[in-house]
C-alpha cells in the first residue's frame, strides 16, 4: 500500500462493509461512523504494517479494535434488544437482520464478516484476532441459532 490513491480505492471499496460491521457492534449510527472514520485514519497511519493484498482485512481488524475502544471509553447504555434501524434495508430481509442483531456479539461478528463482507475463515479469524477453529465454531453456532430463530417465525400454509 504505497500511495494515497491506492489506499483511497481500497478504503472506498471496504467502506459499506466496515460500516455494517461497526453498526453491528455498536448499534449506534453516530458511533459506527466515528469508528469507521477512526479506523480509516489509523489504517492510513499504519498502512506499512499490512501484508500485501490483505489490507482490507487489516482495516477490519483495526475497526473491531476501534469499536471495542468506543464501547470501553464511552460507557453508554444501549438497549440490547433493539437492532439498529436502517432505512436502506430491504423489507424482505427485516426478519433476517433482526435475528442477526439479536445474536450475541461474539457470534454476530463472524457471521457478518463471512456473509456481509465475504471474508474467508482465515481472513475473518485474523480480523477478529482469534484462531480459525474458533471462528468456524462461532460461525456454526451463529448459523444454528439463526436457523432456530427464523424457523420459529416462519408460518407454513
């Protein structure tokens, strides 16, 4: 990641996924925007530390750390049961998003990295700083809970 234009291109491509991840962790639009902005700034400052071709996942790891810093330092009380409201969410997927945001954070993050950002198990584990087997285990548990939650809501005719 040598020049500013390359960094801007990668950051612009990753921006929607980074925002969704931050929103999934922080459940606040303003805090999610702050975390993404801070992660992009830190990513630029530390761009030489990233491996070639893995800068997007390096940004994701920085973002997760920024979200945890915001949670730790701001000490706000957020309603745990309420998922964030997003106007651009397709109405057909509302039940799915509600079920995803109802998952505990340790299960929600692997799911979001894998299916919303397209990370492989290895990339997702690196972004969260956990072993690949732990990532796969959490992903399996998240899918199992989602299936259980969504099956309960489906009405068969």
